[in-house]
C-alpha cells in the first residue's frame, strides 16, 4: 500500500505511505468525489528541483526530520551524546482500518521507530493525529524536539488567527497576514496558559464566520508546547505542533517510548463557525463521559466572590437557602475551608477540614445543601502548597525548584512535584478522604501559578512529567468516585485545552465575571469548545476584576449562553435583581438542552456587536444572543443575519430576554413585529439573507431571540 485515503462527509485526507520513503500528507481539505483518485492528487502536486536548491524535489515528511535533507524548520531533533542526530524515518508498513491509518516507520541507522496514527472521524469530521517514538538502540536517546506531526497547508491560506490574552482576558483572537519565515508561539508556563492557547486557525482573507476556507489545529496538551507555521522559500506552508521539552527532560532509555499529545484538526469550506462545530462534536463524542453527555448541567452557585476566605457556617447556609430558592442546583464551597487557610498566605496543602471554621466538620453544611435539593461541590488546589503549611514544613523537598535559585513568588505558593509517587499518593488520599466522608459531587480543581522552575529534587526538569502525573491523578480519582464531576480551573482559563478535557468535565473560562469582557472571551473560547463546558457565572453588579458596573440583565443574559452559574453575594443583592436573576436561571433551564447540545453559530457583525447562537441539530429551534459591547457610529445599529436555520421552514421569532427591556425610542421593530408578545412567523431564508434590523439600544445590553419552527401545513 502506497496511498491511503480517508473520507468523511466534508473532508478528504490522502497520505503517501510508500515503503522505503518518508510518509507525507498529500491532501487534507474539501471532500473529493469518489472518482478522484489518490494517484491523480499526488501527480498534480509534482514538484521539481531548481536553481539555488537541491537538484531533486524533497517532499516534506510528517516529521520534517534532519536526515530528510529539506533545509527548513525541523519537527524532530534527537541524539545520543551528539551522535545519531540525522534520523530519516522511512515507511516499513502501513494499514488502513476503517477511518484510521496506521503508519510504521523506522530508521535502522539511528535505531529509532516512529508510528503515526491518523483518524478522520466519520461523524464529527475531526482529524486526530498521534505519534509514538521508540528507542531501539542500546544507549539512551536525548529527545530535544518532536512535533506530533508536520502538516502541509494550502498556500492560499494566507491569514493566521492566533489566540492570546492574559489573566481575566483569555482567548483574544489575533488575525494577521501570513509572512515569509515562521509564525511561532511557545509556551513555557507549565500549563496551557492564559496567553498562548495551543491552537491556531489558517484561512483566506475572505474567510469569515460563515463563508470561506479554514483549517483549525489544536494540541490536546495541558503543558508546555510549541506551534509554528512556516512559509518556505519555495512557497510551501508547513504547520507543526508538539509538546515543548526542557533541557534533558525527555531522555528515552533503551526500549522506552515517547507518545506525543494528539493534534486535533478540522477543515471547513464554509467558514470558521462550521470548523468550530467539528471541534465541538469531538469534545462531545470523544472527550466527555457518557454520563456527562446524558446529564443536564446543574445551574451552579460558587461562594468565592460572595465570601472569599471569610467562611461562616450560618451565613453560608443562608446563602445556600437563597441560592436554591432562585434556582441553583449545585452549591460549590470555594477556597478557605481547610487548615489555617484564612487568607492566601498559609494552609495550602493541608487538606483537612478546619476545626476553627467548621467545628462540627463539613457535614452540617453539606447536609443543609443536599437537603435543599442541590448537589454539593468543593474547591481544591492540589498541585500547590504554601510554605506556611504543615505539609511544607514536613516535606520541603516535595516542591519543584531549581537548585540554588530562589523561588519566584506567585500568590505565596510553590508547586508540588506530583510526578513523585509519594506526593501523588498523599493528594489522592486527602481528596479521597473528603469525598468519601461527604456527599460531594463536584470538585473545582484550581491551579493558581505557573511552573517557573520545574525541577525535581535531583535537578531534572519535570514540567512534562507533571502534566502526565496530573492526568493520572485525575483519572485515579474519577475511577474511585465516578459520580464526581471535576472542573479545570487555572486562575480562570489558564489550563483550557482538549487534553485536560479528556480528564475533567468543565472549564472555568475566566476569572472575570465582567459581562462585557465575557462576551469576547466566550466568543473566542467557542472556536474550540462547546457551550456546555464553558463555565459562565453572574458576578456582582460592581465587577471585582474591572470595576465596571453592569445591570443584572446584561450579566445574566451573558452567563445564560454557557454553563450558567452565579458567584455573587445573594444576601446583599437588591430584591429586584434577585427576581431578575431567578427569571434568567429559569430561562436557561428552559433552553438548557438546546444550548448544551445544539450547533453553535457565531455571526459576522461589526465590532460593537457580539452575536452568537445555537440551533437545534434538527433545525427545529434556535436561540440567539446579540450583545452591544460598545456604541455604534451610525444612528441605527446594523441588521443581524441569523445562520444555521432551515431556509425552507418558517420560524416564530420572539425576544425572550430581558423581560422589561425597551428600545431607546419607539416604535421599533420589537413593537412592529410584536416580538415581546406572540412574535412573528418568518421564513428561515429571510431571517438569514435579509436579516433582522436591530432596535436602537444603549451599550452594555444583551438581547436574546428565540426561534421556533412552525408545523408545516
């Protein structure tokens, strides 16, 4: 077998796997008709040598290894004491198993074996790529660099969308023109980070949310990583992604193997939003457990911004009572319940219920919460320890460090080396003890600092091992407590990736509950993640992160479109705001199944609007959010063109949030179409092509529109 073709409804993949030659990717893109043969696709890509270059054409391989002789960016670097560096991986065998291609490669000169697995899912059309390197030599191999795969991208994809940001400002999209040389993003923070998400999109200048070609790539990895897009001098474009190793971090003993993190890729010929839906389907079908897919996500209450470290059992019970009364289905006790943890200076790592704050233990609070019909949740930050803690005083050698160098201060805490079995066992035992003693169904698993000096007690770098140990610890806990859900939080979205989602159930999208910021953050996050895994909370009217004051209508309407929760002091909120919040939670529950299972739609709008929605898989129903995050230049706002509807069906259109809203002037289209009453029946085609004129609104407003397909007849 020298060629392998994989197809799904939207995409075709063709691999060249001739024995005795390096494997390569010949085609990845729009679905080709069955009559198009892999041979003609390869023939159409025939290239040649030329002046100033090798006399023969060198095909870019999947590894872009040094022995290939293609003088571009390498995707592979390894050696044994400075030797055996010029590997070239030739195909030994290749097989196709339904939607999977398995390619075995070897280099007898450097005594290495490399196996690639490509799987193009027949339903989601997401492409999964993994690679495994094995040291078959008699001496250890120092692996300095190994991209999971190096993938040629059509040169017509001349624009790059990267993802940057900061704490409380994650998932900001940055669109630039591709240029000669390399676009490189590297992350050394020890987690997938706030500022360098391991994902990228390549597209054409004409590509928008619902038109044009797009290639999306993301690395399912929760640690240090490198992604790069290189434009070679002959015009070829190569994308590569892989884990990033520290010096000496990846040394393979004889017979040992390194398994790369997966690349998940998706292609769309119809815009960025359809590309995103392939990633969403992958998360839903491949990463989330069947139990999570079948369970409505509970409306969430978290205590953090209400009480911070000031825990008082009676007050917490009162808050829980009020949370249940307005519709909460889960109550999460955040930081401050254990050890000497009255602030962030001490106690972290001492995972014993504080007798000072909870003299009767957690039982009375847990019983009160569950007696109200809510699930109980609890906060842990297992990977960290305060120097002022019993754990650190007993085991100062358990932390990651660089010998002879001072620790870099981050929130008065340092990082435990959980790759050490005794550390991982301690954490498992303490978390297991709390879960086993109480009816707790949810963990908020936090990580509030980077790994600045990720060395172990022997001076070896351990950042990569730390991620593997984290995943193993999470899996161990989930096996012991299968009914407990786990949220990945890292000062918000600092560990948001498809790797961690294989071991958890939810992402805390950002530490900011500012609804204006959240509109942009949730839009960016939706490039790769579906709404049901994006934690979205209603915070206080005075946002603790930005100082901005926003209405309950804006805050609740923004949170409603994700996995909705609350994080405000319900004992001090005005009664009118609580009543409005109760209505929002009820509306979220009414449409929860749609929001958490439908096809997400991002609309192309001017910058002052953020418009997103979700359409039922059978196109029978839809819910769209239109948010004014700024003012507009012209007197009237733009029209909004809904997407994803059935053009042949008719839909009853109504405005469903906020209930008491009125346009700046009237009559507006709201009154003309009775959108606050019975609504108006309109064709899907008209709603998509003609579009809906938006009413005149002030900034910091969000409107939700519901569309219900009408019976034919």
